[in-house]
C-alpha cells in the first residue's frame, strides 16, 4: 500500500507539473500574440495618422497647414531613422547605443507632437502665431538629431560593405590563380627552356656516337680526304698499291 501511495503521488505530481508547464506556455503565447497585435494596431493607427497629416498639409492653408507639416516631418524622420537602425543592429552591435539614444529622442518627439496637436485645435490665431515658431524650432532640433544618426549609420553600413567587397575581390582573385595552376607551371618551365636555348645548348648526341660538326656549329669543316675516307694511313697505302708502276715496261 505504501508503494502504491508513493507511485500515485509521483504520478499526481508529474501531472501537476505538466499542467503547470502547459498553463505557463499558454500564458506566454497569449502575451506574445497580444504584443504583436498591439504593435500592428499601433503601426496601423500611426500610418492612418500620417496619411491624415499629409492631407491636412495640402488642404489647410496658413498656420494649421504648417502645424500638420511639422508633425509629419517629425514623425517621418524618427520612423526612417528607426527603420535603418533596427535593420542593421543585427550585423553591427554598436548601433544598439544609437537605438537607445533614438528612444530618448522619441520621448521628446512624443511630447512635442502632443503640444502641436493641442495647438492645432487652438481657436485663437494669435496664440498659434506666438507658440508655433518655438515649437517648430524644437521639431527641427529633434529632426536634425535623428537625421544625423540615420546618415551616420548609412555611411557606416556603406563603408563596411565596401571593405567586405574589397576583401572578397582579393579572395576571388587568389582562388582564380589557384584554379589556373598550370599557368604558373608553364611560366616556370618556359623560363628554363628559353634560358637553355639562349645559351646555345643543343641536344646531346646518341650514346656511342661522336657528335658531328655542323655548318654553323663553329667547328672545323671536314677536308676532302676525310670526306673520302683517305685520311686513314692504311687507306692511303692501299690506294698506292692500286696505282700502276711508274717504271719502264719489260717488253
């Protein structure tokens, strides 16, 4: 009975553990889905607001149009910088600090956008004319800071790409030389043959045979007796014996 009770307790604990893991996984998945949905909703809402601001920029004359144009330029600059930094931070970890600075800058931009939205609904044109220059000057400072980081990040990415392309080109040229290994071997062999020919080295004579002097070899040309085989003394004696006697005849 005790063993059966222990076994039942272990099974119960195991089941509770699985149930807990399932609940925790479900909660995490639900939170992740909620975060994604909220992010998509925020992006969609921001896109609609940007379209509305662009329409107001062209349809509202005077101070109201300038306010809409200022808000639109502020949003566009921050959104463009964020896209560039987030797209390159995976390859360049140093951009993490730039993203942190952009987040701090975004806080000031959100506060300024709220003030501009309030001023947009202000019925007093005098107050709008008094506040708008100072708000636009703050917007220009934020926009300039965001653009400076965006351009610096783009220049950094371009420089890294150029360096990588240069290294890749050098590696490709080295690999091409290794693939054409016969060119280097032929160049070395051709140098040796050309040097031997220039030095006047000729092919050796066959084994057991004396080299024959040629017409242009610089050696002595053979004489007539050597050519006829009369240079040998025995050959000359045999030639004299073949000649008729030079004395008077016996008849």
